[in-house]
C-alpha cells in the first residue's frame, strides 16, 4: 500500500497539486500523517547551492585565466627576415622575395607583402604561408610605371619596409650576376651583353665609385673613398636619421632592447678580446637572440669572423651580406651558402664596380 500511495502522491505532484492540498485529501480519506510523511518524496537538495556555485565560478575564472596566459605570455615570438636579391628592377617585371620566419611555433605563419606607391596607395597585396625555420621564395608582379615604391612585409608580430626602384630599362641577363666570365663577356660579369667593364684607372681623373655615402678624392695618384655619416642608404639608422626621412635605414626591424644591451656589452668586451665578445653573445639562452647579438657585433666591429659564429645559416648569410655592404669587401660572397643570397652579394659587388 505504501508503494501505491507513494505513486499516487508523485502523480499528483506532477499534475501541479501542492503538497499541502495532497495531505488534506489523504487525511480526509483516513490516512494518518505518519503514513503520508513516509510516502512523500524525499526532498533533493538543489545542485545549484552557493558552495557549488563558488566552486564553478573559481573553475571558470581559472580556465579563462589559463587561456589568457597562454595567448599573451606563451605565444611564441616570431621574427621576420625578408631579402630582395635585386631592388632596382624594370617596370612590368617580377620582384623575387625571399622570406624566412624564426620562432618556436610549428604552425605556418601568414606573411603579407604589400607594394605601395609614393602616395601610400596599396597597389599589390599577396599573402604567403611560411613555416618557421624555413625559407620561402615568392614572386610579385611589378607596375608598369617607373619610380620609387615601398614593399611592406609583415606578420602579426613583425614588419619590414624596403624601397624598390623601377626604371624603364630592360633587365640584364641572369649570367651578368654569376661571377663568371662567360656568354661573350669581356670581363667578369661585364662587357658584351652586360654592363660595360670599368676601365683600368691610370690617373685620378675619375674616382667616382657610385656610392652616395662616400666622399671620393685623389691622393698621390690613388683614389680615396671616405665614408660619410650619417648617410641614407648605408643600412645604418644614425641618430640624425628617422623612419620618415630614411625608411631604407630606419624602417627595418630593430634588435630587441634586451639583446641590444648584451650586444653592446659584447662590443666593449671585444675591444680587448674577440673571443670574449663572442662569448658574451653565446651566453644568451635563446639561439636566435645569440645570433642577433653576433650580427650586431659584426656590424659594430666590422669583423667577418663574427658572422662565422652564427648558428642559423640564413642569419649567417645575412650577416655576410651586411658585412660586404658596409666594408665593400665582396670577397666574402664566396662564404654565403644560400644560392640566391650569394647572387645578391655578387649583385651588390657589381653595383660598386
């Protein structure tokens, strides 16, 4: 009977009848309060009590905090490196872009390349996916109008600006940049179908070296090329220069402040001992930072031996290129590993002859 009474009470409760009304009905039918209480459903404490709510709120806050910490703190740093084998090109031609991304992420990174005209109007936009630690090459079709353009390459963490000069002339054949005398050339990469070879200097009638950052003069029958600073175009952002006045020097990615401080210490230590300067950079725990430090040390001390200490091949090649451009010592081109970087080094050399 207890089971049938309990079922009856449950059905009435499901119908929306209040417990007090059910008790009144059952007492009128002769049931005692004790039997009614024994047949009533046992009250279930609500799950959503204050203690459980506090626990759930704590768990949600902890989870959200963990996600924010991961996104803000643990997101791997990505460094962008872009090399242009040639920045003086013919209108309507193709610009080769060599892109590398460095970082601890194993996911592909979107690198955006945009070409702007002098009015800051975006003419071309391409997106390529680059895997960190790898080098990718892409092509960009160039406008038909001659003039100066800015190539802006960027990720969500880094940005590089480089100046492109377009002229109406036709590009020289590729063999004019291979450092070999061939294809009818009368000298190495000059004469014949290439640019005319520079005549042998017999006096000081012409000491112009084509470098706007040098003062050319003659002394005792020999040409002297004195470096001028500051100079826009020497790949050094001097205190007197700015990103607006000289973007090719000052708009490039800068070394991180913490790494630069270590690099400056390395420069001071290298004045007494080259090995000690290298050792200071090597103490940086992150290999990319150590390589950046060594590249900075090479620029400041004008030492190609420092470049040889850089671990990553791409950064070592970039260090050799920077050294060659700053010292005009292009014999170092033979040490460049990447074929395209080496061709770029030879191209820089030919532009100085």
